[in-house]
C-alpha cells in the first residue's frame, strides 16, 4: 500500500481511490490507534462526523460511522457542515475524534477523509502513519452493549456553530450589504445565516447544492460570478467560500478580487491595533506574495514563513503561540477562535473591520501591493523528481535573472498529481515569461 495521507488527509477519486471499504477500515484503525494511546481511558469514546455536499459523501459518511461504531465509538452524524464547524464541534462537545468527508476545493468527483484529534486539531504525521500501519489488522471486536451508537444531529450543531461565529465580532454588520458565493458547498446554509445574524444585508449566490454542483465554476476557485454579483447588487463587498468553507476570498465594491494575502494584511493590522496579534507576528507560507511581507514590514509586523499547507501554518502558530496565519488561497487561521482555516469566520472578521473603520475594503486591502505573480500547474509529470539537476539549474538561472525584484518557487502539490511553478517579478510580462520557460523545463524533465 502506498502512502495514503497527504498534506490534508486522504484524498482522491471517490469510489475508486476513496472507497466505502477504505473509509470503514481507516475509521477502525483510527479508533484503535487513539485508543491504544490512552485517549479513551475512563470514558466511552465519542466522535462527530460531518461532510460537504458531494453525493459520495453520503456513503462515505455512513462507512466512517459504521467503522467507528464497530470499534466501540459513539458517533454523532452532523450532516453537511463546513470543515471548521466539525473542528469547532469536536472541541466544544469534548469528543475524542472528528471526521470530515470533503475534498475541499477539488472537483465534485473527488472526495477525502480527514481525522481530527480531541480539541479539533488535525492529526500529527506520526498518528497518520500509525493509522495506515494498522489498516486490516486482526482485532477483538466489541460485542453487545459495547458497540458504538450512531445518532443523527437534529440541527443543533449548525446553530451552535453559527452562535460561535457571530460571537467572535464586537461590531455589528448593520448597514453593510455583502454578497456571498457559497460554492454550492458546505457553507450554503450556515454562511449566509451567520452574516445575517451579525446584521448584514446578504445577497446569496451558489447556495443550492444538488450533490453534483459543488465548486462548479463558482466559489473561491472561480470568483467571476461573485465579482459580477457584487457590482450588480451594489454590495459593499463580497466573500467566496470553497466547497468545505475553510477558505475565503473577497471582492471589493468595484468587483476587484482581494486574495488571502491581502485579507491577512487587513486582519493582521486590525489585530495589532486591538493588541491581539501575538508578538506582532503573522505566519505565512512560501506561496504568499512578496508584497505581503513588504507591507507587514512597513506596518511593524514580523512574518514567519512555513511550507505550503494550512497544517504547517497551524503547527508554526501552535509552537510559538502566534495568533494569526494563513495562505494566499484564503485559508486564514485565527487561533483565538478556531483550530483550522475558517472561511465564514474570516468573512465576519473582514466585514467587521470594514464596518468598524468606516473605510471601504479596497482602501484597507491597498496596504498590500502585490508583485506580479504567475502560477502554472504542470500536469502529467512525476512530482517526486523535482530535485532533477537540469531543472535545478534552470531555476537558479531564473532567480539570477530576477535578482532582488522577484523570486521562483517550484514545488509538488500535496493533494494533486502536479507540480506548481510560481514566479514573482517586477512586471507581469517577466513573471509570465519566466514561469512559462520553467514550466516547459518541468514538462521536458519530469514527464511520465
């Protein structure tokens, strides 16, 4: 068996790579690993299971619940809710395991399985490795009353999550019109509901999931519909979530996209002003635009850089006690309120900053002057061979050409079979040219 867990759980094509059998076996193994480490001592183990709106999530959630219950774990199936809602409920309900069935921003045919430990945190790498190692092992099954029970949540889980979200802001959103693109995903109900509860006038698009239309030309990966909706409705701003709503991108009143780097810049300054930004430090990844780091330097805010993936941002935050971090893609982690990226939380916090300052979003986001950036995803290549010597030489030549006015980042995707080539430069034409040249070298050298 190859390595199952990537940077964000187990992910692949549903019913081929991510099957009902795998979901059941992983859940049994997870219960065994956590139980053997003493997580269940002194009490009957409990879990919450949630999913996004993909049709495959229905049978996968059933398989996860069956696996956990067969291993003696009581299960609360909370249905369709965002990934951060499952994390929040894992912590607030004091359960031992959280499980999310979602492939986040991926297309509908994919799905994934993500486990959360007590407190709502993603599992450490060593725990995931241990789970893989125990799949299919012989075990003594509980009998009679020792098997787990499965309950279906009546709706209180979503209501509790909304109450938590609205409670994180001190400024009502009264007077703001906000357009919301829910990506036909997990936040289709709770996203607009939370913003309305906070006082906003909400215009909603792509909140009619049918099991097949999640992320389909909408949401944070396709913000064009939101940009048009903001302008057409006269909204003050717009926010777009991805399929599991752990991401949020924004749009200003003119329809201009505000990415995760700019959102982090706005929130970092806001938290600094309130005395909530621990050590005046923001945690970013290597994919964040150089313009963000320059803006934070000018604002007197330090930046700490990690590898790509919100789990690595979170690890750096937890290690040093930092309060804010995230990714250009819109994964924003506010440690005071969440254990993972939370798109709806980000939307509320961003809108509250607009309302509290009385300044439009384009002005607040303007502190981050992004350097031109080009990202090319190269498919059909062996992403394990990015250390190729000829490719390394090509990257070095590109970096020498760009000098201090830009940078190159080449990395394999943690969740998809491709290599990402990212180039920043003083001009867009330079970024496009260098990225195209390097993408060509990647195709030539790493083709399968």
